[in-house]
């Protein structure tokens, strides 16, 4: 089957793009469309054309595997998008599924667009380190206005077809039960004689010069605040500005220049790396080969989920499941807590309605999927259960012993713990092969990361089913082996520890937070600590100190907890907060306290450059990640980057922790870590893997620990 084919329906030529799975614009697609288009232009028996995608999408964008690799590209004037709008016959884009990136640029070049009402359209290039390079920054402002075009291009968001229709991006909508192709052919016949053709290159930008100047000035100020060092959004802005202020062909040339200027930059490579790392994280390379164990290839489908614990985390998990269409039963040990939890869920959905993210009907539909359970016995027939109770091993073991007695034999038994040994929890059951960790991040209905913890006894079927459940909840899943702190808590702890120790040496919270936000984080570690609550970290430190007599105490945050400064919820933590506001304000009382404690400890008086602070924090975690990799706790180093991007807000334009480390080089990091080891003590002992990477020039992000295939007897337990 050719990737591009021609099918005639009377006097309408239907150009079909068929490049599974999503009709990406791989090499050869454009040439195929151009050949057919030119032939139909010369065919007197054809009055109009329709471009449509086979399968599940129109065109979901260009194949980004070819970005930055010098792949051959058609020049200006010879591209599909340039030829169509100069043609003599009307062309209709028939959109279903996704019309993204180059796909939407094809549609914009067409004279008309008709879409299924459940389709999604967008120019998401900014998210993968590029700008729209096929005329998107020139045509979209002419069609829907520069403000709406800037919003779509700078956000990279997928626009629902209904919204696209209201913006004027789509001319007509077709309901999912209707035949899109027939509707598009009928539409094409209806406009076949219409002249002049509505060609976007000939349409003026619908805005006055003064309004345009204000729009772009405000946009530049916004990027200066939000995008800081990022170059790709700025290039997008420049391209749109060119499209609004230059003649069309000159704007196209400027768009093309800006596209090539940014395509191979470090920032662009980082964003593309993150894109592929997320897809790689979904793969489980050590699963038994298909057919190795009869009946064990298909993962169990989860249609109903029980959640134990109706607090913030449990409520968020319940909402995630309801959002994904699952039936949910929420249980808490006390009726009062269950009532509070259900009230909180209703309130959260109400906020979504107020903000326009959901309709009232959608909100009520999702709330209806969440039922409350008066006893654990009412959870017995659910396909899976997620325990989200207090972080206490004894409490969790009691819950799992009870679940073992009541849940149906093939139910998934999952624990939402951030650090507790999941094998110890699983040992409270007679079916440890059905137990895994499912570490959600708060708020669970918003945060994309799901850290899945594989125990010694976890079976392949359980692991597959848990990953499948995570994907159904629209989470980005990272699978890790059981062990203290798993991947996320363990790799993040050195950073937070160094931040606290820097206070003892003379730094201040606002200085450290500024360094991290300048780097690209949405919030610094101390602002995050105030948001979460200082008592949370304090409880973890107390537990670790009991288990490890050599545990390094952190007297400054412990003193704040003793003073009742727990963060935003008490109006004061590392910062002070005015009533009803969440803006952190530097607190002279805190500055004095930190200075006094540093003097008491005899460690203060130092000053730090921004680079020293940044490297102290991030190098500590890079070193710990090398230990994790060396122990074979994860499948590949890129999983660390995915976890940090989605769990900790690591700036995406830097690729992830390990990608960023590679931009500096393992040798430079190892040298500095070794110096700090000599100066600051054992916590800075360089990981052997870091030293080996420094010696050999190995890229940290490319390390893939060799994991043994899961034992078939563990699979057979299911």
C-alpha cells in the first residue's frame, strides 16, 4: 500500500495519506502529495480535492526523528503548504484524530477545513525544540488573529475541534457517528465553483499596527518572566511577529531561517531527548518473551479501582481514576474523614467548572463514578486497590493483610508509598506476586508521574497490569526496583539535604530559591517545602534517624518545626505569608535565626556564587543517580530524566538531570565531586560509575543497567 494514494469520487480527487500509526510526515509523504496534487491540477475532470488521513488521524505531525540531522527538505515554493494555496482548485482538509505540527500546516494551506468534533489540532513544535516551519506562524495569525495564534503556538497545546471551530480555524464540524470522508466530498462539491479561493497568503492580518505592537511587547515581557533563558519560545514569537509585519513571502523566509537557526541547538536537542525518553520509559525490556508462559501475555484490564485513604492523596488518585472513566470506591477508616474527602473531591471538580476546564455535566459524570465504601469488605470485587494511608509500615501491613483476605484472587494490590520497603508490605499477604508500589505525586489528579515499584516477588503480569493502569490514568510511568527511597525520593534527597546544609554555611532560602528558578524551576526547594509543609520532611527525618544512627541531622529545618513554622498552612515557614495569599515573602526573623544557628554551629560566614549553589544541589543528586544506576535499580538513565521532569518540575528545556549533566561532562562533575568529598566529607564520595564515565567519556544519559529477565516461576504464580 503506497503512503499516498489517489481515489476519485466523481469530480472530486481524494488524496489519502496512509503512514501508520499516526500518519507522521516521514520522507516521501510530501513528494507523494505533490505529485498527485500537480496531476489533479492539470486534470480537467477534477473540480476540487480533499486531503484525508487513513487510520486514526489526519496527520499527527512531522517525524521528529529526522529533526536536527540534516535531512533533505523541500525548499520554499516547492513544499505542499506553498503549492496548495497557489493552486487553481479548492482543496479541503478532512480532519479526524490529530492534526498537529506539519499536519495542521497542511490543513492551513488548504482553502477549507472540516473536522470531526472529537479531533484535536495544534502546533506543538515549541514542546519539541522547534518552531512551526511549514508556514504555520504565517497562516495561523491571518486566519484566527495574532493573539489566538500566539496562544496556540507558544503553549503548544492541542485545541479541541469545537474550540477550533469557534476560533474560525475549522469551517465545519462533523459528528463522530457521521462519515467524515463523505461529508468532506460533499463540502468540496459545494465550494467547487467558489471564486476567489480563500487563500490565507492573500488575507491581511486582522489587527491594527498599534495593537500588534502592544501584543508583541506584552508577549516579550511575558517570556522574560516565564521562559527566562529559553530560546525556542522566543524564536516562535519572532516568527509570528514576522508573519504579522512582513509581506507573506518575506515572512515565510524569516520563519524558515528561524527554524534552521534553532533546530540543532542544545535546547532543541534537550526537548527532543525528553520527548523520546518519555516514550522509552513505557518499555519493559526484561519481560518474558511473548508465549513464554501460556496465558500470561495479556495484562489484566482494570475497570474498577478501590482507594483506601480519603485524604489529599487518596482523593487525588480517585479523581484521576474517575477522569479516566474507571469506577471508583473510596474508603477511609473514619466516616468523618470519608465525608471530608468526598466534599473535597466535589469542591475540586467545582473549581474545574469555574475555570472552564470541565462542563457542569462532565463534572457530575465524574463525581458519579466515585462511590464511598463504609467498610473494606465493600471493595472486594474491585479489579485493583491503591492503599494511600499514612506512611507507617505497621499500618500498611495491617491494611494489606486485610486486603489479602477480602480481595478477589486476581486483584492488583498497590501501595502508594514514597519510601517504605514494598517487599515488607507485600510479605503481609499470601500473594506477594500481586503486590507492587504505585507512588503517585501530589496532587495526584494533576501530576503526571507514576513511580511503579517492582518487588522481588512482583510477577510480570502484575507489573504489566500496573503499567497499563498507569497509562489508562494518563500518567507517565517509570518502573523501578524496590529499595530505600526507590528512584525519586532517593535521588532527590541529596539535593534537599545540600540546600539545608548551605543554610548552615551562610546561604539564605531566597538566594537558593532564586538560583533554582533562574535555572528554570517553577519554584525553589524552600518555597516547595513551605507548600508541602515542613512537618512532612521532619517526620521522614525522624524515621530515618531512628533507623540509622549515622543519619546526618538537619538542625535548621528541625528548629523551624519546633517553632511551629510549618509553611503556608501556618502562615510562616522559610518565608512569611500574608493572610489569604500564597506569595512567599522574605522574613527578617528567618534571616536572623539562620545566622544565629550557623554561628552556633560554627559553620557560617561563607558566601556562594549562583553556580556554586546550583552545582552543590544538582551534582549531589547526579552522584546519587550514578549509585542507583550502578545498582541496577532502573532500566535506563533516561528514566531518571523522565522522573525529574514530571515529578520535580526540572526545566524541560534542559532535558532532565542526566541530560543536563552531560552538557557539562562527567569529567568536570567527577572532578568537582571529588574536591567536595575531600572538603565536605563522606556524603560526597564519588560514585564509581561517575568516575568510570569521567574516565571513558561515557554519556550518563545513555547508561542502561543490565536487568535480568523476570523469573518465569514468578510469572506462573499468577
